C-alpha cells in the first residue's frame, strides 16, 4: 500500500494550491488514510477468518462450534493443534464417510496402521446373470490350504452368509491382535482392524545354527514368527495391505519360488522389498540366493518338531509361525544370511530402528569398527572381523575406546581363540578403563558367550548399546555398567555379581534403559540398580526371581550349612535334615538384592531387594519384598498382594475398593519371542490400562499412549461421523 494514496487521487490543480499553503490538505488526507488502512486490514482479516487454514487463533473455537467439534486435552495431545483437528474434520466430512476418510480418521487419532473392511462385500449373494460375481456365491474350496488359513482374518477370501441374530457385538482379542466381533457379517457393519504392533526389517542377518542344517531366524535360537516387511511409502501405509504389521502367510511367498520375480515386483512397485530372502554361504566359498536359484525350491511347512534331514531333497523348508528353517542335507553350509521382518510393540531391546541419539559421538579416543561382511575388502588398522580382536587392540591403549559393530551377524565369543585373552583384559586390568561396545545405527549384532567384568579402580565403565547377548554378564569391583537398547537373554541370569576369592572394594552401578533382560542377581553391598523403560523377565529361571541376590544360587551355601550342622553333632537323620533346611532358609532370607530405582518397567517374576529408592509406573507381576521399608516409595504402579513395600501412592489394587481382588494385568503374551510379548491385553482393567502417571498404561508401553488412542478413537468417530454407530 503506497503512501499518500488519497492525496495522489486529487487533481494536480488542488495539489499545487496545497503546496503554496504549506500542505494542510496533505496532512488532513494522511489522517483519513490511516483510518482507511485500518478498515481495509479489518476486511482482509474477516475474509481470512472464513477459512481454518488462514484464520486467527481466537476464531478457531468459533469455527469448531460451528461444525460441532469438541476439544479436550486428550484429543489435542493425540491429534496435534486445534487448528489441525478442525481442518481434518472438515476434510473428512466432505468425503462423506468413504473408506479413505475412515482410514484417515483412524490414523490421525491413533497413529496406528489399520484396515477397514465393509462386510457387505463379504456376504454371499444370489447371482445375477447380467452381473455375475463368482467370488460371492461359490462353495468353499478345500483344495487351497493357504486360503483356508485365512478364514476369519482380514484377508478372508470366502463369502459368508448374513448373520441376523439378535444381540450386540461381543469384542474379542484374537491372537493376531485384531479386535473383531461376533455377528459382524451384515450389510450395515464395517470392520476396523487396528495393529498396535510394528514390523522391523533386518537385512543380512545371520541365522542361528541349532543342529545339523537346522536354523532359526532369531539369533537367540528361540521361536519367533516372521512378519511382512514395513512399507517405505508412509503416505499410503494405512491403505496398502502389504504394509500392515501382520505375520507372513504362505501366499506371500509364492512368487519367491520363481526366478527374477523379486526384481519384477520391485519394478512394478507392488511392494518395497521382498518379504523373505535367504543367502546360503557354502564351505567352498560360493553363495546361493534361494530366491533366484532354479535348483532349490522354498517350501512352507510345519517345523515345530525338527524333521529328519534325509527326507529333505532340494527344498528349503521354512516355518513362518516358528521362524525355523531346514536346509537340504547335501549342502555343506558355512553360514546363512537372511532378510526378514519380525514384529514387536515398541523400539526397545535393540533392532533395526534408529538409535542415533544414544550413540557415542566423542572425538580424541580410540575407535574401532567390526564387521564380518567385509572379509575381502582391505582393512585399516582399526577395522576388524572379530570383536575379540578389536577388544584386544583397544587393550593396548590407555584411551577410552568405542567399538562399533556394523552388521547383523552372530559373534560367538567362547569359540574365539582370543576370548580367554579378552577375559583377562576385563578381569586383570590394573588401570581404570572406559569401553563402549555398540551396534551401528540400524544394526542388531548378537554376541554368544558370558562376560566377566571387574573394575579394580574407580572410574571403570562399560557401555553396551544395541546388542543382543545370549549369555550372562558377571560384574564385580568398582564398575559402572550401562546397558541401553540391548537384549540380554539367558536361562540362568542376564546380570549377576561375580564372586571372587580375593577381597576387592565394591562400588557397582548398573543402569538399564530401553532393554529386555532375563533375571538380575546382584549383591546388595554398595550396589545400585537403575532401570528405566525396560522388561525384566525372570520366568526362565527355576527360582522365578526377576531381581534378587545370587547368593541363594550358590552351591557353597549347602556345604556351609552342612558344616555348621556337624558342629551341632546332630546324629539323628531327621534332626539333621530339619536343621539343614532351617540353615538354608536363613541363608536365603538374609540375602537381598541391591538398592533399586525403577521407572516405567514391566517386571515378570518375584522381586526381592534391600531398598527401593523409587518406583513409578511399574507392573510387578509377582509379589515384591523390600527389606528397608522406611525409605523410598512406589507410585502409579501395580503391586500384587502379599508384597512388602514402602509407602504407596495411587497404586493398584486399591484395597479400599470392593473390586481390588479382580484387578490384575492381562498380557497378550508372556513368552519372549511372541510379537505381543509384555503387551497389555484390552481385557486389562481400566485402573491398570490407564493408571500410569501420564494417564496411559502402566509398565513398559506407557510411552505409546495406546490406552488414550483407543479411548479417543470412539470420540473422534462420533465427532467426524455422527451417523456411524460405534
């Protein structure tokens, strides 16, 4: 807007006279122009306030009231700003309830992948000769076993008769984490399938050798189902069926038996990556790509019991439900690399997800790189093919070290010839050390073997980041152990105190974050345990302890108790037996676990500790016993009955409520390797499902806000589509 706009509209005659009189007219018109500018600006603002994209903030509540949108702290937390919520409501209502608009509402309110099924297209119909639909009227085909496995799933290819029975729907939680209902096959019904799981894709991961030519895809040697890989097309992930985080089916692998099919699919853009690839490295140095080898066929079969290898000829047998694989007996296999995907609820325990914020980025220290996939490439002095070689090279330096593993292979430490030397580095080192062993961003290497770590001087520190460890970490002395985004799984214990014959000052600090561990057994003397956003599982241990002291596992206790009985000169057998049991019980009861601080964690198994510093948003599946109950507190947690704890604040069950005995968490699965491991079932009472401090569920998955998302979904549907009965 130019200055003196009104003055320039006057004829030159008046402006000349105004010049002779000292511009009195110009001063008057400038005042009028100020008011004109204010009026024009107000008109422009009024026009901008007609649209949610350009309106002012104070107008948003009025537009929301005009279209009937309601705001709450919960919806703003999940859907973003109020402006975005109003804009999404307008967009979805203009689409008049189409399937695409339903998918948009679900993704905006839950940020979860979903599948929408109108059940009227699943109904069998009487055929019209002018419009024949062979898929909705034929009899059930029993020849295709692959299609029979899809019955009552989202990919059900068969037509169903209409269900007009009286009664409301009965929600059920299925094993594949789909919420379905009875009486669903009707004209007016729409099925909404939410998937709280995530699919993690692993490239060139080494399969775990079990026996002969038998392998598991999971490097820990446990059964875990294979999933469809995630799609790289994020804009279309709610509508593309291939991107849903669901287990693989035999029909997904049919194209892999034909050569060059993978490249054709990538060119056509059907999926972003093949769901499964197997590379077999033979002893003679050759590599077999199973997907493109015409001499080998991929066969999906049941391998819950390992078969006889003599019965397998030129076939790669794969069990998609267990994640097992059997190769022909005539192949002399060195190792097997696979590209596959697995399912889990969150980014914890290490995996192919990004951990860039937790990786070390320090200059001026010793750095080494480890990889087994670069054996033919020239290596520099700090590049190694073995982890033990890298640790041995670092031990020659007094600088802090960072060792980065940049592959997804298995490193068997105990079979390495240098492993004994490495153990001496951690046990006999006479100077403080600081070492970080981490996986590169997006990698998930697996270590096999036990580690013994002793810090003889203050300042010793060991950091493990992004690793899977099938063994036990034994610690002692003055040491700080940090475990971040790791999985340490062992039937005996994940971490325990190393008992030494010599006397060494103890000052242990164990910090665990975003990890999955089996039992933790640490002495209480000068030991602090800090756990955050993790899973501690003691179900594999026969003692069923998740956190305790490992003194009660020491066999020398029985010897010490028996020697004490000899001092009593007890000659009666029963008297001797009774005193032996009493002595053992006294030894066990006098040994408690360390002082513990725990937050947003699921603890499966009994817990026995000296003192609990603080516990917040924790699920203890079994009773917890605390020796010093005058200090510390537990808040917003589930604490079972028969527990002995310090003061509790807003914990469950609340025994003042008559329903206290019925309040307990229900898990989708408590078996490690299952995709729904440690995930709360929707049958869990609301006091636990939304009992954390932030209003979400207690335990490990509180940050995912699943409870808020599910609760908010119904309100959002009613807000956007009032005609839909949810």
